[in-house]
């Protein structure tokens, strides 16, 4: 029983070594390098596209922030005018 178990373990080990060696050969082949190169090129294209979108979103966010600041400044100016009109005049003698 123990001999069968040892033989099975040896077979699994030998299969692993064989599979690993074949994998290394496959991964270092010219065809695999072409695949790696094409994948890297695609990743760079994706990065460029994402960066364009990020730049557009940033520009839009800056525009929104600038417009919001202008709206608030106008609102504060109107509130200040209204407060001046509603304030009692302290320069009249009475």
C-alpha cells in the first residue's frame, strides 16, 4: 500500500516537473512574446483612453466649481444689499 502511494507521489512530481518545463518553454516562445507585446500595447491604449476621460472630468469639475463660486458671490452680494436696505438708518436725529 505504501509503495503505491510513493509511486503515485513520484508520478505526480514527475508530471509537475514536465508540465512546468513545458510551461516555461511555452511562455518564452516567440508566439507568446507576440501575445505579451499585443497585450501591453492594448493596456497602453486603455491607459491613454482612461487618462483622456479623467482629464475631461477634471476640466468639467473645475468649470462647475468656478460657476458655483460665481453663483455664491452673486448671492452674497444680493444678501448684503438686502441687509443694508433693511437696516435702520442711524444718521437721523430724533
